[in-house]
């Protein structure tokens, strides 16, 4: 299974987390983990066909750990997501 994240995300806006080559029996979830190790968000990943699963997370500015995991299989995969502060409009 592979996990895909955008290069960066904008604070307060949803960003997509994708799992590839996965199976519905895995019961995949995606979560954002803070620096203190606590889960700050946890979403069920939805099937999109052909082994693809998708979830949306939001975050405050900073560097976050994003984990895709399966309790059924005891499997997890982590990556880091950079979340940047949005630019003010018009200036």
C-alpha cells in the first residue's frame, strides 16, 4: 500500500490523503498527529475504486505527521505534511 499527500497544504483548508493499492477489508483511517504524539484528527478513508481510498484532513500551520492505519491488520504508514498560513487576499 502507498500513501500520497500534497506537497503542502493551506491552514484551515482541507487537504487530501490518498491510499493506493489498498483493500476495503483493511478498514483504513487517516489521522493527523501533533508534536506531543496525540491524535488531533481521525477520519475514515472512503473507497474511490481500483484500490484507491481518500480522506480529507485540516490542520493549523506547522509540520504534522499524517498516519494512514488499519486496526484490522495492525498496519500503519506515516508521512509528514507541511501546512502553511494562507495569504491575505488583495495585498
